[in-house]
C-alpha cells in the first residue's frame, strides 16, 4: 500500500489563488493522500471558497486569528502520515504524477528529511532551486542549475513547496512556532542536517509559484519582510549555532546595530523603528527560547553554510562608517 501523505495548505486572504491549487491537487495521481486546509482568519472570500470545496479528501480548519506559517501548520500536523507536504496557496502543479515521484525518491533514500521541487515563476525563470545560509544568517538562493536532472543537496528547501519525512520531523522537534513568517523552514532544515538527514532538491519535478499571496501592498511587504527577516535571522543563529560559534551571532547583532545607526544618520526614521524593534524582539525571543533539540553539531564542519570572509565583512563595515562620518555636519 502507498504510504499515507497529508498535504497541508495554509491560507490567508488567498481568494485569487486557492481554487487553482486545489484543482491541481485533486488531479494528483496517488491513492493515499488527504488535503488539509488551515485558514489564518482570512478577511476576503477565502473562507467562502474553501467551504464549498470540502469533500472526503479535503478537510478544512478555520483559525480564530492569524497564527503565521508554522503556527498554523503545527495546529493541524498529522501524527499518522508517513510524509507531509507543505504548500503555499499560490503554487500550481502541472505534473499530476508529482507525488508518486517524490515518494519513490524518499522511500528509496531513508536519509532524506525533506525535499522540494524546482519552483519557477510564471515567466519561466527560477523562483527557487534550494538555498544556502551564510555564517551571519543571510539566505542565498540557488538559481543556476543548468540542465541537471539529478537530485542534489541544499542547505534549506523552500517552504512554499516542501515534502517532509514525519519521522525526521518528530525527531528534530518540529517547526519552531514563533517566527510567524520567514526562516521557519530554514530552521527546520538546519536541524535536519544536524540530526544526520539530508535536504534535497528534485529537479525533474517542477511547480509554479506566483509569490506573495499573503501580503497585499508593496510598502507593507517591505516593512514586514525587513522586520521579520532581521528578527528571525538572529533567532535562528541563536537556536542552531553551537556555543563555540556564538561569535557569529554577536557579529550579526553588531552589524544590525550599525545598520540602525546608519539609518538614523540618514534620517530614515521608519527603518530605524523597524530595525530597532526587530533587534529588541530578537533578544527577548532568545531569552525565552531553548536551543534546538537536534544534536549540537557544527554546520561549519559539514561545509553546507557559505563561508563569508571576515575581511569582506570588516571592509563593508568600514565603508559604512566612512559614509556616516562624511555626512556629519562640520561647523
């Protein structure tokens, strides 16, 4: 019998895209799967749309508020499914055999904790082909895969389309619920690597990602991304670096503090407020956050994280310092 798979879709104001994804899912050629939609208290027509789609294969849960990405997923996480697929509502899957292909790879490679397909934009350009993390916690996407058809390793997989081995998920402690958005899947994938699992990209499975279904205006998106990215970047380093690697976290805090000072001198007060709040909230979260349950193995030894030269970092800080000095009024 085919292993049971639960497909979780988190919606929030997703009226323009959720119908298309569900059409694709119901065409999926796989015998043993269910779809769970969890709505984060949408205020558009999303609730009305998904209520009409409930059937023997689709279950729907309505949250009383927006719990964020991981927070919503945790609330409906299945105990008895061997694999769990996480999908953004703005993903389209043209290949109806996508799940068969994923399960075949995962069943034959027990050391894979999570996997993603190649995600492309509507114009055909690559949206995500995996990603790496540098020593300061900044993500770097993989976009140049040429014509490879072979499954390859990646430091983290995209949370827009992610299939997870449930046994591995439970072993490493599951999603950390307090990121809200951004870095949720990166944290999870980091802990997969630390626990001895691999995270991979399967290039012969391709899906389309529209992007940004949960954030309406560009201004709101810019400020939200800035706040969550800066805050969560520091938290993920705290949670996953070993004690010996804490210096990289301290350096990241220093760089963010320098960025706040720079924005203050440039009189970009909105950015000062967002970055300052991100720094303070990150420190508060660290105080109340336990480090990850996965074995505390240095990722620098594994060689997955991009090794950024400290000379390059110091040079960037020096250039910022000179720019600030040049802007100080002289009497």
